[in-house]
């Protein structure tokens, strides 16, 4: 299954963030002409410093429909990865801004892509669409795509994602647009913004805590027995590109089905650091749903895709990347 990207005009919305920057890099390698749009609200140009001369980079706000129209014009494929989002601390404390910003971006961008007659459109949904009532136990049953309904996401962030999934479905049905939707489960990898205090996520935060130990405490949010599965960025990009090339028009999980507790995640990071660290637990911090795992039956079947990079290897690569440019990371994230 493949697609010839050579000479394709591609727009990557949110291309200065984690997933967008890696998609842009991969598509440039495959010969596409890439335009990145990002307002740098959480992304940074440092994330794309190596490709800035090869891509067209527009610093602009996709909440503005005129920006979306201008960006989509003449494009063959649009990857929509811009969102107001962050780790569990961020999405449990902010609702209105997340819903307003992300719904605005998605409404504008889909309409702009329709007017521009793009061939294909990719939308980045999330495991956060799944209902809270299926995620109350750490020994959780892995979530299948159809488990999203009856809907009851635990955060506003997930409700916006579900709304936009439905918006994509409506645009497919009413306008015949070719839209592909992935539900990402905890994607991590080496980018400067992963360590942001407000918007960073557990894997990068734990890596930074291990690097900074013993100068700062290694604390885990909650009792650490909450469970998740984590996907390394390289595998994520392979999955996305297979999905975009496929004829699968419904939302599909792109994640890992290896369930770990956050304590186990921390242990792997500590092992990589080579340090002797005894974590503490901060029970005042949010932990999100108690357990969440991805069922990969459909994605294996439909795309022949599954993760190849182990959690240990992905964390090791991210750890080493961070150590190698620690001062720069600290400067970007004000640590
Ligand atoms: N990383 C994950 O684990 C994960 C999991 C589930 C879903 N997702 C989804 O995947 C997509 C990409 O996630 P990511 O991890 O790369 O996030 P990210 O925060 O690293 O990237 C998002 C980018 O969008 C940009 N952006 C935000 N608002 C904008 C606006 N108004 N105009 C222009 N640009 C704007 C940000 O500056 C940032 O660079 C998002 O839709 C996210 O919700 C990610």
C-alpha cells in the first residue's frame, strides 16, 4: 500500500508541533512540496529547524478562516494536526479555550479544504474520545473503535475531538470528500516542546525529571498505578501515511496495545538514566482515566500496521536526544 508523494502539494497544519513536524519531515523526504502553518502557540520553530529551508513555513493562526482558505488553496493533501492541547494537567484544567480554539480550527480548515477541492484530508483525533465508563479500571479492556459510543468522553478535549470526527463524517457524506481520521494514543518522541511545563506529557516529563535528578524530585502524578499505552513517533508517522493512502474512511486507532502503569513507565526511564532514583507520588495531581489501552485488531487488519519500536527503545532515543541538546531544551521550555 503506498502513495506517490513526489510533487504533491501538501499542507501540514500544526507543523511546528510533535506529530506535524515529523510528518512534514517524512513527506519532504518522499518528494512532496510541504507548507507548514503554525501559530507557535505550543509549537516552536526549533522543532523544524532542520527542514525550514526545504518547507514553506507560515506563522499564522488557523482560527482565522481567511488564513485557512489561503493555506488550502492549490493543495493536494491537507494534514490537520493543529489543536489547543496538552498533557493531563492541561486538559483537566482548561475546557472552553480548548473547545473554542480547536473546533474553530477544524470548522475553518475542513471548509477551506472543501472549497480548494483537496484530494485527501487527514484529521488527528484522539483516544480521549472513548467513554469514561470503559476506563475505570487499571486492568482495562483495550478499546475498539466502536467503543466510542454511547459517547461519554471524560474531558472537554475529547468532546471536541468527537464533534470533529462527526464533522468529518458529514463532509464525507454530503460532499464526497476523502477524509482519513486517526485516533492517536499517547504519541511521544524527541521535540523541544515535549518538555513544556504546562503542555508537555508524561514520557518527556519523566525523562526530564530523571535527567535533573537529584537536583529536583522525581515525582509521579497520582499513585502511578493508572495505566496507558505509548507510541513512538516514528511508528505513528508510518501509520498515518498508510492510513492516508488507504481507502479506510472511518476513525481508526493508531497506538500501542502494550499496557503499562505510569510506575512501570517511570521505571523504564530510570533504568535508561542509569541512576538510582526512588520516585515519590503526588496524589494531589490529576491522573485522568484509570486505565486506557488501544485495541489494534482493525488497524492490523486494514493497514497491516503495528508498532515496531519498543517502549524501551523509543524512550531511550528520546532520552539520548534530550541529553544531547539539554541547554537548548531548557531554554525553549524555560526550565
Ligand atoms: N501527541 C499525542 O499523544 C496525541 C494524542 C491524541 C491526539 N493527538 C492530536 O494530534 C494532533 C497533533 O498533536 P501533537 O502531539 O503534535 O501536538 P502539538 O501541541 O505538539 O502540536 C500542535 C501544533 O498546533 C499548533 N497550533 C495550535 N493552535 C493553532 C492555531 N490556532 N493556528 C495554528 N497552529 C496552531 C501548535 O502551535 C502546535 O505546534 C493534535 O490534534 C492532537 O490533539 C495527539
